[in-house]
């Protein structure tokens, strides 16, 4: 079968990546979708069992730092689009092992960029019809002040906000963790390849995602699983840190739209205008899990355990995604109340998926992480 386009999605076996791969495979049967993933601890092909036999889908196990292998793949598959999601992303892990984050997030991105550059420049049409789309994070911007501790209504939606400032596309970079520093560096390399070589690039910075298939080192799936098994819920500091939450399928829709219609060399912020203090979202998760398990709502509040705050823990992130709405018409579809209900139900109904991931090694990792907190 001859395909209209050949697109590589890196990190496609991970949380956000698997949702993007599924969307593209199902929505664009005329595209060949190549899921490239190293299958580290957070990559799981079980996330994509429903589309693994699709005629327009191929999985390739590869390290994005392997320049020669990726360059060969570019040539063999005639790749004209790259959606780059592969990254080490857990802040706690970056604090313990910054070298791995620099290798994967910085050198891995550079490897992809250089391979794409060499292949696309070898073609008669060069960069025409090509695109390198790099997915980044709001954490590169640093932190915002929490000036309204109790939250207040804002001009964008009915949701509460906790400050007067928001991250916009021109906000100065100010990363505070090895993770965010590595992502900031990769962002700069992507933009440099446009400015230096004319590569058609686009960068997006997104807020916290939640939803099905998220690796349970992240707050929401970790706590759902711990509540189910009545294990402690370790909360950093007083739980006052504020994050903007976006349902993962809304992010996947944004990626689809930006890949096809976003302007070359532009940056787009993707957020939900949905700010929550960590302690408040934890209480919502506890209430939801308890109710769905037939327990008395809130009976597991005593599982909350306050631990020493994370080093360099940013106080507040909040994304202003009005540019994306104004230029491309995107906005979140799912209200948070509906999204968290769907998310909790999914994890409770897919305990086998969770059990296959939460190995003894994973449990040991968390015991060590919180031993001195």
C-alpha cells in the first residue's frame, strides 16, 4: 500500500505518545505511522494493543540517541514528518540522575534533528512538505507567584486561578530542575535548526496531563493505586503547589491540529485553564476513588502523608493558551470533573495493566525515594 505521508512519533509507547499514535492511526489511514520507542520503564506496548495490527502502523524499537539507526530509518521509510515526544520526564528522577536526562532529552533531540536535516536536504524538494514538531513542557518557564492563595475567577473561564500572571509563548525561560533544564536546552536546539538551516519546526509547551495509560510514578495514577490498596499518599510540603491540568486526549487533539496547521517556527502553549493546588486535587481523587469503590466518601483522607518538599519545587504553573485558540481554534473539550471521573474509572477497571507495571523494582524505587523525606 502506498501512503500519502510517513510520520515518526517518538515516545509513542508512553503516556501522551500512545494517545497521539492511536489518534493518528485511526484518523489518518492514508498515513503510515511509525511508533519509535526505546521501551524504557515508562514505555509499554500494551498501551496500543487495540491498534497494533492496523495496516498503517509500525513499531520500531530504537534509542533516539542512535543517530545512525535513525538516519537509516529516515531513508528507508521516506519520513516527511516527525512528532517528537520521547523524553525522560519525571522531576524526581532528574534530581537523582541528571546525566540520563541530558543524554536523552538534549542529545537525543539533537540526533533526531541532525538526521532529519541530512535526509531532507538530500531530497530534490528539500524541506517542502516536511515538519519537525517538538513537544515540550511548561516547566521550562520556571515558576509563577501564588498571589491569590484561595483562588478567584478569571477572565478566561469559570475556573479559579491562583495568580495574575500566566505563561505565554514569549515568557523568558527560567528552568529550575535538571528535567526542565534539559527540556529548555532541547527547545533551543529545535529553534536553532530552523534559524540556522531553515528546517520547518514547531514547538509546543503543555501543562500537566492526566488520563489513561499514565505511568504510575505520576501523581494521579500513583495516588489512585495507593488509595485502592490503602497505602500512604506522600504529599510534598503542604501540598500548596499549583498546577494547570489538561486531559491527555485534548492534548492529542492539539498536537494533531498544530502538526497540520500550525505555522512554521511558531511556539504554541497548550493548557486547560484548570488550576488546582496539589492537596485539593488529591482530595478530589480520594473522594472519587472511595465513591467508585463503594467506600464512604473521604474515608481514606487519613492516607495523606506530608513529606519534605522536593528540591527546587516550583510553586505555580499556569498556561495561557489563547494564542492557540485564536489562531487554530483549539480549546479543551473535557471539563475537569468529567475527565477525573473517566480517569479514575479507567485505572480501577484496568488493574491488570497497573499490576503488570508496578513491579517489585518499582515499589523499591518509591520506598527509597521517600525514605529520607
